[in-house]
C-alpha cells in the first residue's frame, strides 16, 4: 500500500498558548528520530517560518500550496535540514482565508493535496493561527491528529472548552454529513507552574467528561510542559528545545526529557512506521 504522510494540526482558537513552539519542537524532535518531516506555517504572522534558519528557500510558500492545483513539494518546501522542511507563510494580508471560504473545495483541498502529492514525508505538522476561520478549518479537516496546547489558567481553560472544542464540534457535525471524520484531539497542559492556581485549573481541565461535550475523542495527555526558560532560550537561539537542553537537574526534567515523554505519549513514531 502506498505510504501517506501522517498529518498533525496544532490548533487552538486562543493565541499565545504555545502552538508555534510545539510545532517547531515536535517537528525537529521527530526529524531526529529519522522521520522526514514537513512543517507548514499556516499563520499570517510567520512565526514558524522564522523559528529556524532556512538553508534553501523554495520559490513559493503557503499560498501556492493551497491554491495551485499543480503544486509539487519542490515548489513550496524550503529546507531547514535534510529531514526537516517547511512551507513558509506568505499571506500577510490574510487573503487565503477568502480563497478558502469562496472556493467550492476550499476546506478539503489541503488534505487531498498533502495526502496525494506529499508522500515523501512521514509526518506533516501544521501550525495554525489562534483564531476561527476557513483556513483554520481546512487545517483541522486535513489532520489525522489534532494537538492543542492548553495553559492552565482562567482565560485559556475557558477558551479551550468553549471555543476550541466548539469549532471542532461544528466541523465534526458538518464532516458527518459530508461522509468523513474529524481527527481525535490530544490536548496537553503547557506552561504549567507550581502554583495553586495553575494546579487547580489543570485539575479542572483533566476532570471534564469530554465525551459528553465533544463529538471527537478528546485525550488530555499525562505529559505536561512546564513554563521553562529553556524553551524560550531555545527559541531565541533558533534551536529545537531538545537539542538545546539535553540534561537538567530540574525536578520537571530537561527539555529533551519533556519532549521525549510528549512524543512517546502521542505515539506518532509507532503510527508512522
Ligand atoms: N513551555 C514553555 N515554557 C516557556 N515559554 C513557553 C513555553 N511554551 C511557549 N512559550 C513561550 O510562550 C510564547 C507564546 O508561544 P507561541 O508563540 O508558541 O504561542 P502560539 O500559540 O503559537 O501564539 P500565536 O497564537 O500568537 O501564534 C512564546 O514566547 C514562547 O517562547
Ligand atoms: Mg504561533
């Protein structure tokens, strides 16, 4: 059987929860496990495109990937490293939202193109903008797995439960009538802190009965990523966190240990092989 790439969308309707950090670090970690990884920056603010140093820049980016029916990987995939490529964001005005909304197959084309033409990649990770819109919906529809970082505080917990799950529920309802399914959602607690407040919101998020409020299976992973300077410093150094901090005496463990645990629980490597 022809191998198809595993598509992971990192999504949340909330800004600033760690989507780009997760996309960049997960992508680099998996590429170090001998998987060929494509990152896609689907945010109008090109944070993921600027995360790593680009070795070879492709002629085109996200707009071409989504709108050119003849697109091929070599036209749009810029090279970071041998096993880590990226489709860079090139839509500062947000015109793609309109294109996706006004095109008959706008929301489903991304999935079709990636599954048909991007088979050289084992994993494709899509970073999205923290908002609701047609482009975000296209990335959720494309996904085999949705990952959502959630910061255990009042604003982020509320946003996750009402708006992120709300968006997934709306799409899952439409998908059912169109004959396909929306992927399971795996959420993890990001930027956790050793405070009563953080721990109380974390417990609240873990205690919800998601099958009663969400149309797709929701798992809150056991792995948590604490608020860690190493993650911010790695970003400033344009390095993956797991390479930046391999060991640490911190109780919560090194960035390498935290990323290993997250990847193990996501079970991406087994699912690809
Ligand atoms: N576990 C962490 N520990 C410390 N800092 C973190 C952690 N995760 C993310 N950050 C920091 O939080 C900020 C927001 O992260 P990031 O840009 O990844 O969020 P985002 O969801 O992509 O935001 P946006 O919605 O604006 O695209 C960044 O400065 C990042 O370095
Ligand atoms: Mg971002």
